C-alpha cells in the first residue's frame, strides 16, 4: 500500500487516538503457528476508536495492507503532522462512522510497527530475532488478532474490512472464526496471489537479499540494508499504480530540468517519484519484516487450507454477509480474482454483494478518497447493523 | 428504512410484487436501482438478491441496503445451484436479451418460479404507426429509434404464449396491462390483450422440473441462518 495520508479537508476527524499494546502467549503457553513452530511472548500494537456499545454489537475491525500499521485514523497528538492511513474512510460521519461503530485496527504479527516481528528481541538470545523469527502466515496474523479480541472481550464482529493483504485477513477470518464474523468487506484483494503478484514480491525480496548490508538478516547492530529495501519499495509502487495512473501522474515529464542529463541520475518524474518513495520507506520499515510479510501474502491460499481443496469448500463454513469490491484499473488483484470469490460465495448460498468501481488509480484506489467507495461501505455496514 | 412510497413504483412492478409470497427468496435480474427489491424486502420480508450491470445503479442498491451483484445476468445466473430462489424476476428486459431461451431455462433452473415482463409489440398504437407512417414505431413503452434501441427482440403477447407452449413452460399467471405514459398507474386488459395491452407479465414454471425433480439439490443452495440470527 502507498501512503496518501492528508488532513481531511472536511475537518472531520476521529480525534486523538493512542497506540496501545497487548502481550500474550507468554512461555510456556506460546502460540503454535501454522508452520508448527511456537512463538511467544507476542505483543500486538493496536488502536481503538470511539466506544464499544453495551451489547458489544458495534465492532468494526480494520486490517492494514503490507506496510501499514495500527494507526488507522485520527491523530496521536494535537500537533501531529498527519492522521492515520485511512483517515478519509474512518471517522465521524465517514464510510466507517465512528459515531456509530467501535473501530479496532492492529499491526500484523511479523510487522515492525509495534507488533512482534523479526526486529523484536528474541527472549532466548536477548538479541533481535532476525531470520530466527519463525515464518508466519495470514492465518497466524488472524490468530493473534483473535487473541487481542478475546482480551478486549469482543466475541462478535459486526463488520471487517481491509484492502489488499488486509482483505486477505478478512477472508481468512471468515473461514477461521466464521461464527464471530457477521459481515466482511474484502477490498481490492484475492483468495491467492497470481504468479504475477508473487513475481513482483520475489524481485522485491531479492533486492533486499542482494544488499550486502542485509547480512542474512543480521543487521540490527550495524548498517541497515537501505538500498535493497528502497528498491523493494520502488517495485511495490509500480504495482500499486497502473499504466493510466502513471501516464496521468508523470507521463514522460522530466523532473526539474528541460533536457536529459545524459547520466544515470534519473531525469524523469516517475524515476524521481520512485526514488523518493524508496528513501522515505526505509526510515520507517524493517527489511526483514518486509521479507516475512510478503512471504505470508504469497503463501496465502484460501482455497487450500486444512481439509479444503476448493474455493467453494473454503466458504462452506462461513455464515457472513459479504460485500466484495474491486477496481477497474487494479492489475495487481484484477477484478476476475474478486469475481472468483463472489462465485464461490454464491455457490454456498451466501449473501454477497459485488461492485467493481471505475477508478484510474490502480491497486491504490482503495486508499484514496472515493465517495463511491465510502458510500458503499457506509450503506453496507449500516444495513448489516439494522439487520441485527 | 428510507422514505419510500410503494405507489410510486412502476405499475408492472406493483403487479409483480403482488404475486410474490411474503418471506420468499427472490432474485431480480437487471434490477436497476432496486425499487422492486426494496419494496419486497421491507413490505414482504423477502430475502433479496439483485443483478445489475451498471455500477452507479449497483451502488444505489447497496446504499439502500440491498444485496446486489454487479454483472451480466446471463453469466451471473450460471453460478447459482438449482432452486436457489423461490422467484426469479426479469422485468422489462426479455426484449433486450440475446438468447432469451437459454436465459429463461437458466432462470427456471435456479428458481422455482419465474416472472418475466415485456412491452407488447402487438399494441394497436405500434401497429398503426407502422401501417400509417411506414416508420419503425416509437411509443412510450418503446421510446427508441431503430439505431439506438436496446430492444433487439420484438415480441407480442401472442408470441410469448406460443413460445411458452413450444418450449414447454407452464404459464401459471398472466397479467396483460395497459399503463399510463409514466407507467405509474394502469389497469388489467382482459379483452383482446394482444391489441390493447402495453405490457405482458407472466409467472411461469418448468413443466418438467417438478415431474422429474431437480437434477441435484445442492446443500449450499438453502438459506443459511447466521448463529446470531437465532440469538436475536
């Protein structure tokens, strides 16, 4: 996911929020991961917005994508420069209306924004895990979120949504804890990565691995593999846009010059944009986390889990109401992939709505302010709430 | 529930609504902005699904709280198991379908009963226009020029009756109606409907289906009750 974080021009805001932490799975009760390995203690960073109602029926769970965090909306302090990553969607009167709903967003397991990940201290050695961190899956991330909800006393989720890898978590919830999920909104997502998506992730990972500073994941006491991580981010940004979006945004325009420089400094605006995004990213993200999380996304396959062999089978245990949304110019998770999950839901007699939104901004369209998307989400969640 | 006046619904939709049993499961193909489904959901406690190809109309339906899938009706019907619905509605769209026989067969497969309606090309006004002006007719029900009409099939009430007979569909109910210009009000036409009615509305079922039983009964086709529904 890219960053498009701006102050909401309407001035509506969820207000001040706080980054909270929950620690569980203390040894000897570590969490057993899908790989069979044990991990503990686990800390999950999370944020909650506004208030849980008396019968705990107004919970909306939001999942961030690859490089996001628990800071979904609002501000950490009065002078904060920018709000959370989905401030245009989450707030009073917005698509996810914090006047009505209690919103929870947590940083994924394996992440580097407060939750336990490869940069966390391994209690066995007293040093960062690095590559000793076990491989985690989308299912493990969901298991950790479930532990957090248990801690918060929430047993029923009115609705859950997320784009991209956030949507994978929503889908995983619906098959892993189906009885807890009243409704879900998978956005710009897929039941499994295509070869194209895996290919881009692998090139991004190889950029990190090829950086000598990566040092097999042992770089926490030395220089970070910033070159590799920034190239990985640049590759990601290409996949988040689209041919049309790039044509409109950059075309062949040159950056602060009228003629080619005839060297390799990067003359085009699109080059300058990618360099800038790469450089900005390394300030906030851990290279090993990037490796682990992209692998989790690549491994995700809703159609192949315990005892399941097809998408139709996968949803056979689900009871949730669904609204699936795709975007016309998304070439990372194209509409046919959303249609495939809608088809599987239909074959199970599930209550599913589907809308393909005309949008030119590629995969990133789900993050950008979009009245159509806000209205769809608002209309859907409100009708689920009224139907309780 | 948003403000909604059932009387403001198109007259043919009012008749279709009157045919649908409360509490049933209905799919509307080409459901537009969901007027009929919204009425059925709130006044007849129907479990609704719509299929609509235009994004803005799909969005309007979802804003109203309806379950709607954006897509082409011909393709979307394929995914549903047999007898998934009590009624499958195709309102004023039959004349726009490329392969009406195959679509009606699919509708009869996924639903126990099918409701179709279409503008009657045998209406006297249509006949007179062609006879006296020599031009392709343009009427309130068929307001298009030959070059921009979505109505690629022209059929009369008598054609549909013959079609049903030939293809083995069972006509359970027929309403031949004459509507005003905006189609908000109207009345039944019993005498010479093929000349006097502007629309034909039909409730049909498959003769063979109930004699032989459905090919297979998918367990998935039935309504699943969410565990929380029981609690509340």
